[in-house]
C-alpha cells in the first residue's frame, strides 16, 4: 500500500507564503538602512532572508517593487492620519501641534519604511512618482479644506498648497526622526503647526 504525505492545508501554505514575503521585505529594509539602497542587491536580500534569488523573484521583481509594495501597505495609515486632520473641529496652531504629535508617532513606528522610501526616491523615479501620487491622492480627498471654495481654481490652489506642506512635513520629519537632527525640534514643530493652521485660515 502506497502511503501519501498529506498536503498541508491551504491556509497553512498561505500563511507560510505571507511570512516568507514579509521576511524578504524586512531584510530588504534592514539592508537598505545598513548598506545603502543602491549598494544592496537582490541576491543580498535573498541571502539575508535565508532564501534563494529564485524564491525572492516569486514575490518581487526588483528593489523598487519591494519598496512600493510596502508603501501601498502603509498608505491606509498615512491616509488615516490626514483623515483625522480633515475631521478636526478647528485647525489652530495648538490643535495642529497636537496633530503633528500623532504624525510623529507614525514616523517613529515606520522609521525603517520612511528611511527606505527616502533612499529609494533618490535613485528610482518610479518610487518618487508613487510617493508623490500618494500625497496627491490624500490631498484630493480632503473636504474641510475645500469648504468655501468659490471656483475650481481656488480649490486646486488649496490642494497644491496642502501637497507642498505635506512634502515639507515629510522632509522635516525625515531630518528630525530618521537622521536625528532634532536639536531644534520644538521650534520646527511650532513652525509647521503655524503653517498648517494658516492653510486652513486659522
């Protein structure tokens, strides 16, 4: 009688595949930080994760694809941060300072991701395009900011103004919380809070 080893349940295979994929992403982010984005190869990522290049390529075709897949995974949380902004009853410098604290917590939580994104944007135009697209998508779905706009031009001006502030926040937070240049953190955050309050006319 021939015995057959039973196939693992589909849920087990799916769970193992997700874990393998996540291990590749985690090791890629670590290597990008330790060695530099451009200096890290797909072979090094596969080796660090304990897999083969062939296995890695089952999940990702390139380093930009690794970065952009992670960006897509955290986009919902970035959008949630700006949804809070949209729902706030007022946008005074004090309330904006409190909102910036929530933004800071997100940046600390995803420090490895934001550092990798910044490194990749300098080398990969498609990563830059994806990040700018994320900012535009978030800015376009705001509602409170556009209340009272009389024309489409006015609405577009406010949307672009918000996008520029989002870019400014991203650069300032990169230097504060990724690169560690936080000697004037309070003043930088106070300045950002005033700029965001001004965006909303408060």
